[in-house]
C-alpha cells in the first residue's frame, strides 16, 4: 500500500469521524426533532422500499429463471437480466 493510499484512507476515516461527531452533537441538541425527522423520512421512503423489494418478475421471465436454476445457470440468468457483465 502506497503512502498516497494510506493518506487517502486516513483522511476518509477522519471525515467520517467528524461527520459522526456532528451527528451526535446535533441529535444531542434536539433529540425530539431528529427522531421525528427520522420517522417522517422512514414513512415517506417505506412505500418505495416495499415496492422495490416486493416487486415480482413477469410470469414468463420467472419460468425462464426457474428453468435456468434447474440447469445450474441461475446466477448467469440474473446477471443477464440486470445487464451486468459476465462473471470471470
């Protein structure tokens, strides 16, 4: 590991530490506001998160995926579906 990489890691960790310290300070100042803010953000984001996680494949695509799984090529099928490059 070069000295430039070490410096980059140290600076990144220091910035993360300052960010966490600022967060702790702000939450300590007005905890009720930040708890309320977190609840409001979570309530707004929950339907989007559920829609993304619970989304189903179309039946034809699901049947093709199950067939690929039976043939031992399920990972490759999902990589092609996402548009990811071939593994390896």
